[in-house]
């Protein structure tokens, strides 16, 4: 059934494919265009990017079903490594988020080599109503999150998803706004009082807690 909301979501998806923002990806679920899966990578230069790759952490990552692991490489540096795979000769054309979901924290794919970097890889669910884009979607993190503006259930305290919503916003702008929120929280309107207090009073401990959820995001992906 074609409705204004569904047609708009198809346009949003087309824009994401043709002009993908840096560090975010999203796609509708296979049988329901009103329910999207999305991934946000931790912004560069923030605690949500930082972490340390290790053999233990890498062993918890799972390749796509079509891939067979050829070899794990040694760690090249503190924040990158290479994994070699043997995909089928005729690999189908897949949306980039396919790799993000099944081989995070994968950022680059070239020939048969995946290059991994130490960025937090956070999954979200976005649920739209037939009133979209006149009303905002419901967005929540599926990945564990420690942030002043993210509730325990993963829902997000962000003005554009509430009283400052505009029909001009699309999926791309929603995801980039959430990514910006990771680096620029609003501790004066906290959804997580502990995270807000640490952010204001003990940045070192706050960043330590964030680093822990970055590393957890790899294992959960």
C-alpha cells in the first residue's frame, strides 16, 4: 500500500544511498518500510570513537554468512587492523550498512580486505507512523549507551525529535543530529543523571565509561 509517509520514506532511503552522510547508515527492514535499522559510528576525535582493538575483541566479531575467514592479521597499530575474507566471486551489490551490521567496526571494503578502525558502532531502531513527516519517528539506541541525553531504554532526549521537529527533517538529518549529540550533550536536560553529572564534574571518569561502551559495541555488533 502506497501512502504519503511510505513514499516519503522511499525518498529518504534514496537520498541516503545517493548522498550518504559520513559515519551514519540506515535502511528499512526487509518487510516493513516503517521500521528502520540504523548505525552511527562514534564521531572522530571524541570518546565515542576511542577504544583499543585487541585479539580478544576481534574474535567476538562475526563475518557475514557468505564470508569465510581466511586469516586474522596482527594488530597494525593501536587503532587499526586488517582482516582478510574470501567472499564469493559474484558478490551481490549490497547497501553499505550490511557490512556495518555484520562486521562492525568495518569502515572500508576494498577487494577482499576489510579495514577495521576503533570507532564505536552503535545500532538504533527508528519507527515511523503514517503521520510522518508531520510527526517525528520514535528513535532509540539498541546498543548499550552511556550519555547524558540517552535514557536507560535507549530512547533519546533530542529537541528535533520532540518540540522542535519539522517536516523538513529526513532520516539523514535525524541520524547526523544524533551523531552530533554524542559529542555535544546537553547536561542541563539529562536523561541519564549519572552521565550528566560525570560529564560536568569528572570528565576523566565519564570518558572511561564511554570507552567501555565503545568496546562493548563491537562485541554486540
